[in-house]
C-alpha cells in the first residue's frame, strides 16, 4: 500500500522514495510483538506447546516492544544520513533464462509473484507464467504445476531456486558445462530422468537453446551419477546445498551455548545465532531450527524457556542484512533503487543495535 504512496510523494513533494521505503520496510518486521504478529511467532508457539511451554498472545511483548522502539529510533536517526543521494542502479545483465516449476503445496500457490516479492529485483525479472501450454501474464495468480519464466543473473537463479516460495529449497542445484557439440539442445540433458534443467545462459526457451561446448546451465538432479555419466556434461559443480539440517544445527548451537553454563553467554549466543540464521534462511525456517535449541538449553541450564523463545521470536525479525530474507525487503528493492550493498550498509548498524537491545532486555527480564 505504501509503495505507490511514496512514489506519489516523490513526484509531488520531491521527497525521494529511496529515503522512505527501506525505513518503512524494516519497522514492519520489528512490529511483530503479539503472538499473531508474525507467522514465525505462531510456529514457535506450536513447536513449544508439546514441551509444556504455553506462549500466550502477549508473551513476546516484554522483549519485542522495547526492542522495536529502540529500532525505530535508530531508523529515524540513521535513514536521512545513510539513504541520501540517487538510487544505485545495477548494471548487471539478466542474461540467464530460468524456468522455475511450482511444486504442489508450495508457498507461492494462490498468490501473485508481486505479492510474494519474487516478481522483479535487480537480480531477476518475471517474464510470464506458463500453465499447461497456456501463457499467463506475470501478474497472474500462481498455481501448482505452473512454470515461472524469468530473465535473471546466475545468482538470481540461485536465489529463486533457494526460495521457499516454489517448494524446491531442499533440492541441490548444480552448474554444468556442456562437453561436446552433438547438435543437441539443453533439454537433452533430461534424457536421464534424474536430471532437470532449470536455467541456461540464453534468451531462448530452454528446449530451443543449443547445447554448445562450454555453455553453462543450472540443473537439479536426484543422482550425481547421472551427471557424471552423461555424454553432454563436461564439468559440474554443486552451487546450492540443501536447507540447514535441524538436528545438526541445534546440537552445535546448544553445545556452544552451554559450554560455560553462563546465563549471559547463553542469551547472547542465541540472540546472535538467531539473527545470523534469519538472514540466511527464512524466519520460519529459523524458528523451526532454533525452537528445539531453546527448549534443550532451558532444560539443561534451568533458564526460563519462555524467555529464550521470546528472545528468538524477537531476533527472528532482524531481517535487515539480506534483501532476500524477507518479502518486504524484496518489495521495496526495485522501487527504492536499493542494492545488496545498500541493505548491508544500512542494515549492519540497525542489526547491531537491535541485537544489543534484545540481549539487554532479555538479560534484565532474567534477573
């Protein structure tokens, strides 16, 4: 709602949208102080309930509200200083064609790409949606089985594939170099049923893109043997791994947190790890990974599990460093002319202050 308003404000009053949109996007994530404020809060509550931890409507308030107020103050002070000047225009070429299928039950089903924040950024641009041979405009509602056609950079393809929106984030992606000229197309890589071509450096449809020696494409496969034995494949390398494995992650974090038995260290480690993780994976994935951590640490140290869970729920909102960590970041990226460097430059001070505030408030509540 506010993106058109800021554009109109820029045209009528000369107030640049660049200086307004990012300071608006970040407070929307900081404001999730109630149980129903964010989906990650509900997920934490659902995972904690079987362990006997009852999270109520306003359980997050004691930590989330003071942190939100401090974060908003930082935004008010920092935004005019750090978001001045002209938008940073990316010179990156969208020279890859990606054909991203939508899995059944994917997060994108029933919503538009613009609503999901996967329509247009400096890294990719949705061209059309293909549905059983029919072409639908990029503003259409996504359905299971659709194929979304993008123009993208290589990193943009990897970002799209790694997004939870399409239901493929847990499938490995490989970059493949074509070996020999056999008058074949890129799609001929799919002669092996285990291989599926996702993207190629081409402006043509993948089935019409020639498999020329040295050409690069991105594929997914259920068996690396299929790539190793394929006559068209010269070199291949994994470029995107599976989503973090919950058991391994929570064990490592729990051991680190409990290494000294210090209450202060436990809360500090959880605050930092939550913040880092939520900028690498989605906030829902971070909640699913870290809720067992909090319950395990609380049981071993005698800390209040509700305190640790509300600390995690608060820090999960600190999605300030990565434009792809939250859909509101993606929605303002192009209208505001922001780059990934802008998010880092503006997000690092806000993240440091927010983590310090969350840790301080949590520590005060533990006394």
